[in-house]
C-alpha cells in the first residue's frame, strides 16, 4: 500500500505546532476533527464518548473544551470528513495484527501498553495527555503504539506534533471499546451462559457457510475479494458499490454466479442456531449473509434479520418493481443483465402507441422491438433507454440497511442477555458496531477462525471450522442427542486449550482417531487448525 496516498489534506507537517501539547491542545484537535457522534453511524449514536471524563453515555456542554474552533462552511466540513476517512483507512491498514507486536525503543512493550490503556481509563483523556505527552515522558509517536497502531511510514521524519491527531483518534477508539467482563473466561463459562440465558442474540457472517463450499469475502487467497482482483477495479469491493452498479451492472453480473446460492443444505452452525430457537433461547439471529440458508435450516422469519438483504427477492433499480429472486437466477448464472419486466412492458406499450397511425391511414405494421429479431438498432436503443435493471435485494455499499434492522436492534438491546458472534470479522458498519451498542454487562462470545483485535470479547473460541466449535458446545450443554447433522461424524471429538497469551482465548482442534490396524493404540494424533 502506498502510504503517501494517505496524507491528509490538512497539512499536518507544515503547520507550526508546539513540540509538547497541552491536554487542551490535543483534546481540542480530536474534538474538532472527529466529533464523537458524527463519526458513528446515525443509528448507533450514543455510544460512550471517547473524549469525555464522565461515565460512558453521559455528555454535557461543559465537557467541550473552550476555544475549540468550529468548521465553517461546507468546504471545511468536507475537508474534515476527508481527513477522518483517510485517517480511518490508514489505521485499518497499519493496525498491528498480533503476529507482529513490534519491538525496539520506538514501540511500547506489552506491559507499557496495558499501563497506558489502564491510565487512560483511570484518569480520563485530559489528565492522560498531561501525564504523558505534555510532560515529555513519552512521545506521541511512541504512545500510539500502546493502542495497537504502528507509526505510519508517511509521517516518518515529521515533528512529533504530526502524530497528535492520530493519538487523539486512538484514544477515542480505546475509550469507546467495551470492557471485558472479568468473570467470563472459560469454555465452561460459555456453556453455563448458554444454559442460563433465554434471550441470546446470534450475529453471524460468511464463516458459518464456508463448510458448504460458499466462499467468504475477506480470507486471503480463498475469499471472494481476493478472487476479484483480476477485474481491474481499484478495490474489489467496488463490485458491490451501488453507484458502480447503476453505471455498469455488467461488472456485478459477471461475478454473480460465484455468490448465488446453489445449495439446499445447511451447516451444523445453522442447525445450532435453529436448536437455540427450538429451546426457546434465540432472541434473534442477525445475519450478514445473503444466501438465505438460515430459513432453509428452519430459523423463523420473525427470529431472523438479514442485515445485508438476500437473494430471496430482486427489485428494479428504476421503478422498484419486485419479483421473486428465482426469476432472475438464470440470468445471474449466465452473466446476463436481467431487465425489469414491468419497465419492458411499459416501454413496449409506449412505443406501440407512438407508432399508431391516425384514423384512416394505412394499417399499422407489426410491432418491432428488441425482443423481435427484425428490430432495428435504433428501435433497440430507444427501447433500452427507459428499461430498469433488476438487482438482487442484497445491500450494496452506499445503500441503507433495511429499516427492520434499525427498528429491531433497538428493541432487542433492552432484552438480550448473551451475544454470540460466529464466523464474522466484524469489519462492516453498522453491524460491526452492534457489540459496542449492547449494554456493557451483557456477556459476549466470539467464535471464528481467527481472533479480532478491534473488539474486546469476553471469550474467544478459535478454530478452523465454526461447525466443530458449536458442535462441541451443544454436547457440553447437554443437547448431544438432539443435535444431529449429516456433516458431524459419529466419532466426532475436539480438544481445546487456552492461548498462552490470553486466558480467555481458546483454540479448538479436531481429533482424528487412527485405525487400530494402521497405528499403535498410543499414537493418537490431531491436526491443529490454521490460525
């Protein structure tokens, strides 16, 4: 990634600044460029303010430092938003992933990282800045590493003041994080929570369908985005950009067959969610998947929120006429752009009226249009102009989530007593903001192939297949006799162990018992999941 492309428009290198800022300087800068509520999705505003010394959720005018400059005019506001977006993109690219902790005097040690995080929460942002950067005990460049951010290459050689805005943003992100519940750490704790909870919210992603051969989006090499890099787009995600679809729907239609649901089966993880429903414990399944497999598994529509839509229906981008998704499946499989039947009918009728002769003239010729082999190119073009394109009712980037998501998540927030996130990297807002939106005392469990670093879950259950982990949980809860699935072998067995670095993170591996004739009885082996 070319880091020079991320340099914000506001010239942070050229602007003169004090070598050591006061608390007011840094906090004011953070407030001015990254206003707390403005930088959250509208439907999830009200999350803890990162730069307030009050309890999370409280906010008063007195919290705002005096003298904070307000941007005037749309040009200033646009510049602030562009700067924010650039910084957010840079942070996403530069955040340490846990495999590279960084070493040397320019990085905080793990002990220092924990110390500074605790200090920020204990004394608040203003006193934190006074006790660190302002008194010269640590540079802003080094302090940002305490919050998991590697100093960006484009700032190398700059004054330390160039890192102030990044530090303010990292402080904001840290303060907005939910604090882990100290009493929830083990697999047994997870089992007890499932047994005792009656309103479990399950948030799922593509990882629960990969065992069915459906690709996820973000896995390196095998994910859909990796496979789309050859399309010549600046970003593979542009395939799902609504503006690009409206300009050239052929890009999406060229890959639609790769994401079109082709199976009538569901995974053990889908079955586990349905079992929670059967036991009267499922409050809601919020799925980011568009394959509609949850309903195949038996999850009731009133228990399901398809956050990103699904292929179940399709709508015209022009007139909004909706049909069953299956009506355009053949076009999707063939890579052929599906046209709106209602628009076609209306356009044919309009052109037919235009061709009618006045009374007493020669009888009209037979109608010609694009669906007639004898149609002229001019007629084809005229007919094409006002015909809308059918788009599966999946949510593209640039589109709003369904109203049902916003309405129900607010309702469920007051009822949920356990959150289980399965098979999702939680990278796309506003769904990624749901864990922070829930009450802080609600336990949160994460099940996936790789851990996430931007959200603090109470327990992380990590393994190559979500299916293996939920199957083990079902047996431990006591539902083994009811939890049957064709993909679960009769001799199914897994083992798990806590991570040496994090006691609440547990790594699962499937145990394969050898044939007695092939290996000695004491040669039991296991293959460990790729982390």
